[in-house]
C-alpha cells in the first residue's frame, strides 16, 4: 500500500515511511532510509517531515547522519513558517543558542512566542525565562509569571518550580508563601523533577510557614493535581 502511494507522490505517506524506518515498524531501523524518505516528503512541503529532517540533522550523527546546524535551521524554518509549533520552538532555540544562525535573542523570543501561543510548554517556559531575564524582550516579571503559569498548568515541572520561586520572592506577583509551597509541592510530585530542587525549596519554604499554612498549601496542591491542574488558583 505504501509503495503504491509513493508512486502517486502522496506526501503524508512518504513521511510515514520515514517514521516506519525510524521506529522499526515492520522494517529494520535504517537512518539512511529515514533521511531519504523524510527529505522526499520535506521537499514536497510536508511540515512534519521538514521538522523531523531538521531534528535528524542535529541529533543522529552517531547513526551515520552528518550533523549540519545550518541545514537543520533551514528545515526547521520551513516547517515553522507553516505553523509547526515544535519547529517554531526549535528554531527559537537555535537562535537563542546561536547554532546554525547568529545568536539573536529577539528572533528567539519571537519564535518562542509563536509556539507558546499554540500551547507548546517548552516555548511557554523559555519565553517566561526571557521575560524574567530581559533577553530579547523588555524585562517584565508579570509576563514571566503569566508564561510560567501557562506551562505550569500543563504539568511542566521547571515552570512549576519557577512559578513557586516568583511567589516566594514576590516577583511579578504578591509574595505568598502558601502558593510558593503549593507550586513547589506540585513540581516535586513530577517524577522527572531535577535533582530534588523542588522538594528542597518546598521544605525550606515550610520553615517560614505555620502548620495551618502548610495544611492549606497541601490541600491546594491536591485540588490542583486532582483537577489536572485546572483549579490551581
């Protein structure tokens, strides 16, 4: 079936065949075949293939795919300009790091914003960081809080940690130990929370709180998690 569709130059199945070689779905894993099929679909304008080809050119040099930052940027850009959120985030990251393009924080922020407005949590978090640090955008703690919150409410542990920090420090929001403790508790509950930093911050915050405040924070955290982070205010 796939070969018949290829002969008709159907674009989506071309990308699907590349994914089959990548994920060993009925065929041996073969990165040269992956690259070939992704490239064929990408050249016909398939945004998913363009994004996948960009990623392949960055992360699979040990699999026989030469690393090429400039080509990765070019393919990310083609997908990003079609509205592909992951490509928009990755293009923003390339600008932020200066990989394959001159480092440009304004361009990074602009592409992060496009992805963030589509709900991409990586972009929301990184845009929040840029507002907090004043990189590529005017420094604005309230904007940082707003973007951290969007990512935090989707379960992004680092955004939850940073939001807790903003409440603890009173940056962009009124200082609130209960809410800082709540967000750090939620962040600590995520299995991949980095190095126990959220749990450590939560425990330090607890030293400044009354038992009643700790109980209130714990209740708020339970409600937030039980509502799949829909009731976290």
